[in-house]
């Protein structure tokens, strides 16, 4: 199989010739290329050349194109911090009340954002290279409806609002607006040339909110988003941080073809519950990949690969973004183990 065929096969629920490997490595790639995060996020040429160089170095099956977790939030009027050598982040305190945020979101046009235009240009440039060199391009559409709402309101305020029954109507109205914006971003990423899209709904996991909160404010919008993406022929991957074991049956009902899980989620439960419903990307611990020895990486990768080998259901890689100082020998060990044991 080609690299692109391998990932398409596993995303569709099939069994590839071996488990594909992809890394969430934009921080590491920028550090290895000697560019600051300010330089990286400000230039489509730098984004493209940085991630392409990393793929060529490690020979992964695909590239995950990402810049930070504040791309959509910045286009939606959030207060964002842009450090020179750290990924951009939203401030925890956001000055607008939720009613004002809802009102403002109705007028958001993503194509008017300079940051998003740079990002879409980078997808287009990378898509041309990826298609010519048989590399799968995962164009990250930044945040999903729940996490985007969280960033726009501010984490602490958002979590408090979730506990206030009087705010339920506002929260659902916010999710309606963030769902529309998220869908627009997926469409733009696909039109720019991504083979698939992906997004983070990190804060909807059980390490942050209860299963009951997930079922009321997140799950319905996951289902709706995926239904529309599927109707438009846009395969996607949803990333959720932390522990997700209690909501795995719910995730199986969303129709999302692939979830990227952290190391806290039990891969055996994923295999059991997700079979026939979704496949997994991950779920190696980025901390282990950062601080472990190559032989530890090989052992961890082999254990996961042997669980899924010959069955489909897995695209191996880190369960979340790699740190900038992740040793290159550990990524070489991961890729080598995948080709040997996958």
C-alpha cells in the first residue's frame, strides 16, 4: 500500500498492510528547524517547509498540520497571547460576557482572519507536495464546538457556567454558533487540500467535565458536526485530552471515524467498544516519548501495535502534541518499531 492508501484504509475501518504512523510534532519540528513559534505561525512557507522537513527526516505516513490551539479563537475575537517561542494561547480571563460572545459570533467570517488565511495557504502548499510524494495530509481545523466555546468564555468561567442551570440556554446558543464556525473551518481546510481534517475537543473529556455534561453540551454537537462532514465527504479525527473511558460508548454513537486519545484512555477498552464504530489515533504518552529511552519507546509501541496488528483500528502516534525537546532518537524508534511490528 502507499502511505495515503494506508491511512485512508484504517480511517475507513479496514485493515491496512501495516499500522500507519503519524506524529503531532509541530513544536518539535519548529525547534529542529531552528525557527521560533512567532516565525512559524506567521509564514505559510515556514509552516510548510518545517513540517515537510520533519516528515522527510522520520519517514512517517502522514503529516499533522497544526500551529496552536488559538487559531479559531483569535478569528472569533478572543484575547490571545503570542509568545515568541511558545505556541499562541488564549488568556484564561476573557472580558466579554457570554451573551456578547454569542452576538459577536454571528458575524464571524473566517476568511477575513489573517492568521487563518496564512494557515490555509500552508495547507495548499503542503497538499501539492504531499500528493506528489505520497504523504497523507491531516489538516487540523483547530477546535471543536465545545472547546472553542471554552476558550472564548475562558476556562474557569466556562466551567462555572456549566454548573449554572440558568445559563443552559446561553450555553446551547453558544454551541450553536461555535458549531457553525467549526464546520466552516473544516470546509476551508478540505478545500485547501487536506486529505482529512481533525479538531480538538480537549475539554470535553472526563478529566475536565462529567459524562453528564458531555452528553448535554458536547455529544449532540459532535453528532451533528460529523453527520454534516460525512455528507460532504470530509473524513475527520477528533482529539480528546485525558481520560475518556466512561464516555467511550457515547463516542461510538457519534459516527466520528477516528478519535485521538491520550495515554490515560485504555486502548483495550477502545478496541472493544470502538470496534465497528471508530478507530484510534494515538495513544502513546508524549511524556514517555520526551523523557524515555529509545528502548522504552520501542517496548511501548510494540505492546500497542501487537494489540491491533492485523485487525485495523489504529494509527499509532503520540496521544497529544510532542514537546519541542522530544529526542529525535525516540521518534526514530517509534517509526522503526511501527514498520517492524505493525
